[in-house]
C-alpha cells in the first residue's frame, strides 16, 4: 500500500483563521493526506498566517522561518499572504503563497508539490470535518470579509468585502457539529450583525421552513439545537435588540462580544467605526432590562492618534457607567497600509502605555466587583479540562481562551464536555471557584 503523504499545519491568528485551517485540513484529509504532529514527521508544512498588527506579522514571519528551518517545504496562506512581497523578502524559499480563506488554492498548491498518494476515501473524515478545537466546542464561521473601512484596520484589504454563507449551509454545519457531540458553538465573522446584508437577507429552505439569511433568524434557528450558542464580533446596531429576548428565554447564551473600541464620538469617527454615533450606554441599559443576566465583553484601543486626556477620561467614565463584564485593551499601533497612519497628533508610546495601564487597572476593579456579585449563585458550567486538583470549567459568561474560568476542586470524576451545575463560592478579578451543586 502506498504511504500517505503527511502535512504539518500551523494556524495563527483569530478564530476565523482557525476555521479556515479546519476546512483546509478537512479537504486534505478527505484526499488521503495525514496530519503530522511535528515538523520531523511532515512531508510539507502549511502556515496559516495573521497580518492584523505588527506583532502578528512578526509572529507569522518567525513561524514561517521556523518551519523552513525544521522542515524545508512550506506553503503560506492566510491574511499575511495578501502581502507576498513582504514574505518573500524575508523567506524567498517558500513554495507557494495564497491569501485568506483560499481553500482551493492551498489544496492545489499541496497537490503541485506533494501529490496525493491515492484517490479520495471520504470515510477518513468524520461528518463534522477536522477540528482544531476540543471536541466539546467549535467555531461556526458565518461569513467572510467586512464592508467597513475602520481607519486602523486592513482586514478588508486582506479578506475582501462581506460575503455571507447562505443560512441553510450554516445551519447544516451547525447540526452536523451538534450531532457529533459539540456542546457549544461560537459564532464568528468579521461583523456578525451584518450577516446576510450582501445576500439581501435571502430566504432558504431549512427542514421544510423558509429562513432568512439574517442575524436574528440565524440565532433563533441555532437556538433550537439545544446546545450553547455564543455570539462574537457583534456591532451594536439597533437590530441586535431583537436577539436579546432570545437570550432572556434561554435559547442562546446571554453573551455579547461587542468591539466598542472607544467611547468618545470624535475618536470613533476618526476610527471610522460603524455605529459611532449610537448611544451605547442607553442600549446596554435596555438590553439588561430585558435580560438581567446578559454578559458583555468588549475590546478597546487607547492612545489613538489625537486622543486627548479628556477623551481618554471619557472612556474610563464609560467603563464605570457601562459595567462591562470582560474587557480587552490595546495601545494603538500603526499597521502597514492603514489609513490611521496618516492622522496627525500621533500619541507618544510612553503616554499610550500609561493610559493602557490606567485603563486595565480601572476595568479590573469593575470586573472583580461584577464577579463578586455572582458568589453564592447557582450556575451551569462546561468542563474544559480535568487535572489532578479537580475540574477546570467555564460558565455561560466565559468564552474559551479569552475570558475567565471556574475551578471545581476535587471533581476529578467529571469528563471534558460535561455540563454540570455548581454553586459559586469565591471569585477574584477574572476567575471563580465553585463546588458541585446538589439540589
């Protein structure tokens, strides 16, 4: 029997890129290729790169160099692939370069340099495809690209304008994942709220019912699967209001990941952010009135060109008023090709870092206080890991990799993917501790 060719794979960047990696691996696996766990066992390495900020570019270039040094045969794909000259200047030995979400181009490049050993044998691939996440959760990418032109971002130049997947295709994938035992779906895209806009919210048949390709309709249908559904990268458009009652009724998780980026209207306009003039504080209050358990995570940028001390203070005041549960923050960093690079009044790095530290200290107090409010509550959690000391879990308020954890001492009998009920006994700034609850 002919020995199967083995592919090594490095996936960098965001969950959307991870989904691209899963699709490439699924296709290659269905054609008889095997996935190698290390450089030495691979006949070729594919590096899925990130090019969002300078540090991500450096990480991608370093990873390409490491793969070349340890294996020698490397294909590059992903966001940084939109800038091939930058890659070739440092690593002229790479075999092929493709852009983001370029499944067919990557597979063709693999065929060219490492032909498949035998004809496809589709039973090699499970119905849900190859996943790079643990078996109990999966990312569900509903669209590619973005119609916005935020001045600090170059993603549209890498991934193009919004291209939504038809809703029946998304739901079919979600059902396959649920049937395979996935307990949590994390819905991702560049702009989840805009889902279906490019398709004019076209209707498609799903299990005998016509469903629109639209954010609310997708959320409602996913809510019928009986598993956790978590929404990421949601812009605060007015129609998001419609989805909050689904959270209040338990259909989808009461969790919104909304990249507000700033609170000052002038800075938001300089950023060219969508919904820059929306009254987000009023919207948050209205959402929490409908769904008191709603958890909001967000990301912000401090030290954006022209940001005054008063405008930064307005951001801190927004945090105090908004009482967001989970927050990430970055000091502004120029990205090659971004329009914000040309803005006047660039902020010195020392001031940026000082504002970043003040921001994080301010928010840490808010996050800690909100977690303390949950001490004594009974909550459902999902088990991510079982270690010698007990189980490591997440609550409905916590997305994997980016939010907090719930530690259950002594619960070594539990299994990864279990959904259990705990009483929260203790909390710090980011994590909680609980015990199994017996009603």
